[in-house]
C-alpha cells in the first residue's frame, strides 16, 4: 500500500507523510515472494500439520528495511524526488516490524528472494505501465 500511495503522490506533486521523521523500519515483502510462500503451503501438507489438525504460517521478508531506503528507491525509479512531510510517530504505531518466518521456513524451506531495491524497481515498472496518465 505504501508504494502505491507514495508513487501516486510523487507523480501528482503532492507530499508524502513520513511518520516518526522517517525513523521507521518495515518488513517489506515483494508479492512474488508472498505467492511463492502460499504455493509452497498449498502444494503439500507437512506431517506436523496433519498431527495438529491445522498450521498457521507467517509469510514475509523477515528483514526490516528502513522506510527512507524504500522512498529513495522509489524516487530513483520514478526519476523524481518526493516532497516529504516529516511527522511524529502516530499513536498506536511501532518503530519496527518484521515477520517471523521460522515455521514456514522449517516446514517448507520458504525464504524470500526479492531484495527491497529489486522489488521497488519491479513495482515502478508496473506502476508506469499502468498509470501513464500520471506522467
């Protein structure tokens, strides 16, 4: 959601809200990695899941990345600097998030393969192809 929201705002010359003055880390996960995790689970059932009757998995990147890095990759891809509105931390928010993928990793060998830089570049290519009216 952040990529879409930021990219649209940047293209429309509107500021983006950057909370905690940019000192945030998030577990950004590229969609292809999410799909790989879902397909891994859909294709087979680990023995423990049969014993337990069910199994829940967290699919993510397991590597928090700096929000300002994401914004920088997006700016480079769009060829335009974002107007940033630096704001304090929102009530109820947290400074850092990450996915614990140990269970899906152990049961299926799942590991994300797309770096933040590559994922943002792929998003920008898709965004430009599907939003020509913003350029």
